[in-house]
C-alpha cells in the first residue's frame, strides 16, 4: 500500500540531501516526485522485504504464469517501523507497490507509477458525483503531516468540514480515545451471544474511489446480476477441484494463483466468483491472532502462505487478487455485528472492528465479505468452524447494512444513509434471516420492553417457515437459559408471533431460529432481540411444548382442516370442560395428547373423548386441575401412515371439573357414531353425540343397518362396586332386518364405556366401530338381563320378562320372537311348551319354582333334530326386584 510517511517536510529535505550521493536513488526519487507532485512515497512492509508482484495492464488482459524478477536495487525502498494507519487503528494490511518486470521499459514504469501515484498520492475530497476516480488537479504539495491531519479531519470531521461533510457527520460513528475493539469474525450461529472483547484490531485505509451516489438507486440488485448461485456451479467446481492440487507451502505468487483459478472464467463476474470461492474454502480465520495468542496475519502474501488471516487479511488478499485481473476493488473498514457482539451493547465509544470489500462490476459497486463467507468462530472453544456462507457474496446493500456499517457512509451504497445510531438500534439479523426471506413486523428496534409483564415480537415470511426460540436471562452479561414455558409462539403461512412472559424483572436475550417448512434440517439462528422486563406479572407456568408452536399449524389447510372453533391465543375452560371442533375438507383421522404439569399420563388420557365424523372431528376435554393445559392435535389421511401435528392448543381452566367425572379408560379415538360407523354400514344413530347422560340408569342405542351386518356390544366400567353379575348381563342386543338396538342397564352410578363391533356376512371377525360413554349419577339398581347364548341371533327379540332374575315360586308370562324355530320350551321346576301366535310370538305362562333354580328357554330349529339349543337363562330368586317396569 502506498502511504504518506508521517514526517515533517524538513525531514524530507534532509533525506533528499542524503540521497544525493546515490545517483540511482536520487534519480528514482526525483522521478516519482515529478510524476506525483508529492514529497515522498514509501512501501511499508512488516517483513521488510518486497513482495514480487506484476502489474495488471488492463481489465481484459490475460495473466501469464511467468516468474517475477525482484531486486532490492530495482526500486527505491524505505523501510520504517512507523505505520501511519497503525497509529489510528491497529495492524492494518498495507497494499504492495508493484515492481516492474525484468527488462520492462522505463516508459512503462513511469506510466504505471504515474497512474498509481495519481490515484494514491492524496486522499480525494468527496464530491457530489463520486462514481469515477478523482481528478488529479488536487494532488500536489501537501506535507505528510497535513495529510495525517486531513485523514483524521475526514474521519472525525472537527475542523474545516465542507457543508456536505457537516451534514454527513450524523452518520459517522464517533470515535473513542480509549482502547479500540478487535478484528471481528462472524460468530458461530449456534452459540449464545457472548460479551464484548477488548482485543486490538485493524482498519483499512480509505479507498481511492467512492461510489456514485446518484447511481445508487439505479444499480442492479444481486438477483438481477445472477438469479441463483447455481449459475456458478461450473466455476465453483473448477476452483474447488484446482484447490486440491495447490500446496500453499510452495512458493506460489498471487499472480500465479489468480491466473490458475480464473483460467476458465469467461466474465468479470465469474472471475470475481472464482476468487471468492477460493478464499472462502482455502483461508481459515486466524483465531490465535483474534485472541491475541499470536500476531495477527493480515499481509496478503502472509495470508496466502499460511492459509490463515484475520478479516483484514481476507480483504487485502481479495483486493490484491482482483487487481491481478484488472478489477477495481476497495477495502472497506467499519463496524460489524460479529464475534464478540452482544445484542443491545452500546458501541458509541468503540472504534471500527471489521474490514470487507467493495468490487466494481458493470460500472456498479457491490459489497462482499470473504471472512464471513468462509465460516464462523466458536468463541467458547476458540475454534474456527469452516462453514461456507454464500450470502455475503455481492450482498444487496439493504441487507448488508444490517450487519456491516462502514466508517465512510458512502460505502453503504444506500439512499438515504443509515445513521450509526439507527444501525445499533436495529434488530440483529443473521444471513439466514435473508435466505429465508423474512422481514420484521414489530418491533423494529432490538430492545423490547414489557407491558403488563409481556412482550411480543412478530416476523413476516414470504414462504412458509417453522420457528423456535431460546430465551436467556442475563446476569452480569452472563446468559442463563430459560425454559420455553415462558413463551407463546404462534405461526401462520406468512407470519410468526412470539409472546414472551419473563419469570422475573431483568434483562433477557431472545434468539429466534427458523427453517423452511416441511424440512428435516436443523433450525438456523435468524435474529435476536433484547427484552427488558420492567415488572413481572408471571403467575402460572405454561406446559411444556416439544412442537415449538402454539395454535394451529401454518399449513393446517393443507392437512385438510378448513375451520375450527379454536380461535384466540388461549382457550378458556371456565366450567371445567371445553369442546374443540375442527371442520375438514376431506375425511381425516385424528388423535390427541393432553398435558398438565399435575396430571399423570394415564389420568390425562381419561380426560378426552374424541369423535371423528365424515366432515369434522371434535373432542371434549375435562380439566380436573386449575391452570394451563396443552392439547396437541394430530391428523392424517385415511391411507396415510403417520400422523402430523396439526395444532397445539393452550387451554386455561379457572374452575376445575369433578374427579368423579373422569372418562372411562381405554376409549378409542372413535367415540360416538362417525366415520368408521358409516363405513361399516351403520346409519341414523339414535344418539349422535359420544356421551349419553341418563337419570334412569338405562338407555337404548339404535342404528339402521343393512341386512348383512351383524353387531356386537361390550359394556365396561372402571372399579365396579356391584359385581354380583358380570357386566355382559347388563347389555342386550336385538337384531331386526334393518335395525339394531343395544339395550343398556346400569347396576350403579358412574361412567361406563359401551364398545360397538360389527361384521358383514363375509367376515368371521368383528371389527371395532365406536365407543359410547354412558354416565349416570342417580344410583340406579337395575337387575341384569337374562344370560344370552349363541343361538340368540339376528331376529331374536325378548319381549318379557326383560329382567334376568325372577321371583321364586311364582308364575311369569314369557313372550319372545325366535325366527325359524319350530319348537320353543321353558324348563325349570317343570317343563312348559310355548305356543306360536299369529304375530309370530312364542309365549306361555311358566312357573319359576324355588329359589336357586335356573329357568332356561330352548328352541328347536329342525323337525328332524333330536336336541334343542338353549337361548336364554334366568336366575330364580337371589335379588329383590323393587323397580316397576324393570325392562331395559
């Protein structure tokens, strides 16, 4: 880098006199003075030797793989330990003044030096039109000391500012007299944002060219420059393949390397891409230098030889490589939100800490950061993690300004400019934020203060995305993770809303992560906020939610759900129960999961009754404890294998229900008549709801059926107290041609499960159809039905007596229908033949006999049969029947 020496003009004159004895040096000195109009120039190099470089003659000239001849005597060199920019901002990588090729004509040397000195002799003043290189009329006889003053005048803007510079002062970052910040790499995305660092850093010299402000709004966007990174697939693969053959330990020159990796590139854009890809995949970040364990590596040739460098090393090497192909490139210094940055920190008293590049393509300036494109730094383990990030290649200025604020606001490439105060107050966004096409809805500042103990953050998305978050409590800038029971995250296809309920007053870091919807990849860190809780109103903990979101899934319509009654962030269950209903666009299967911190899993399963119908599904939730519940809903199509999480509903109960109303265990997802019952041929149910309440302690459930359907039923109850008779005696089925009736008697109060099963004439096994819940709290004492045997089949109807226990030593009238029977008898204390009436009813008067006897009803279905089949059996005595009309 050609810099002005920091020495008074009298020292320059003394140096000229000392050089008078050496005609060659003197001639060289006077030649440069005549060409530049300046006092003296110098090549400054940390290693005190020349780097062999060749001069790129033009933008379209091809490089040649020729060795470069260098000599200490080939040009005048003044070594010094005084680095002008080091006085300002740390170890800044200087540029290298190119030496002429061997036997290069003096005219070529003069023209080359004249071009370089005209551009670099003085810092150009900013004009309103800043697109082209500055005119050389202002270069002349300023002393090095005056140059230094003008440099700081440009940066600080204290004295002698032009009107435009005074207007721009509000956009420039104020400088501190204290210790400067460190070179800042990109922070590792999965780590917690650490505190600030106090290491030293480097800063680049202002570029020779400035962007054209009038053309900023007309510049091409990155998408118009190239629509997709796949356009560079041939360039990227070529560079990566060539990189395997390059050994940086060998004496590679920058010229030779650039010519090799850009050999197949056809356009300037492809050449820049090749250089970018090589840097990002072959140069590792100098972590030791960053932490002060060694001297920072930032000289271009040192970076090339070692394969490591800090941000200034990436920027300076990128610029040198671009110069070899005739591209106009600048190093840009400024402030970045990288490693060591803590959300919400005030950097007003810190100097710039990062360096990147601006490249000119098709007369427009573009921004890039090869350091951040190469990977991230794990501050905790002090490791560089190679992780290519193509986002920082020719990034659009509107996105680049979110993480990079240049010392010279012109390099924002924006109109209007973004002030440093606004830059600091903006929400911290990572490259993933822009890759997922997200945008901030509210708030637009990084600091969020709670209102009534809550704070809400909202993001918009152009494409469906899934989100999660991490909340950290800050204790003396040390983060402590907070569980997700203090946040409510809801999502739609176009937005995300996150309500934070901090558990106590204080400061919190909020990190938000996202990924494209319906992908199995990991969530990426997209942005961060800082939440300040002024007053905590936290009273009840939210239930754990492993599914990351609350409410309906953003793709719930795609799942087949078109509407629901689950609107609102929190669903109230003031009476201890709540019914959730979902209307569907196609038949779906559904299942549920209920969670409360105070409920066991087995008990929570008895708090839900679900029903699945053709065009909707629903569930009734019983809340036995006060507080918050999570009800997760899972759906799938009929032929689909796996269920999908369609909703996670937050239910709050202020007045819990009665524990005695706990639903029976073992209920299926199909309660009440619904989709499966309809598919099995059962229609027109007498009870369309899954829960039947009865005060009499009995009910009769009926369906219409086709002629070939056979139905079976099972009655069950948890913790039955009256176990004198088995539960199968309290349920009786009656089959008619187009109708089936399920008669139920309850022996005691409580909740019962009635399971229905069916089979067609072709099936040998019954399939489950649905379950009913029958509830009664009036303490009924119904006797059981008579015992039913296998011969009781379709068409058999019991008219009387319906009670299965008869009074001893008494006469009872028996009436029943038994299709296809040719003889029916009642046998007990005596044998009685029943006679068939015109209405096809078998009837007769039967004597019961003494207590303890069994009265059986048997039938014969063939005149040629020698045996009869028992159909029903009654007990005699043993139970007092005090209920009139005891039939079910």
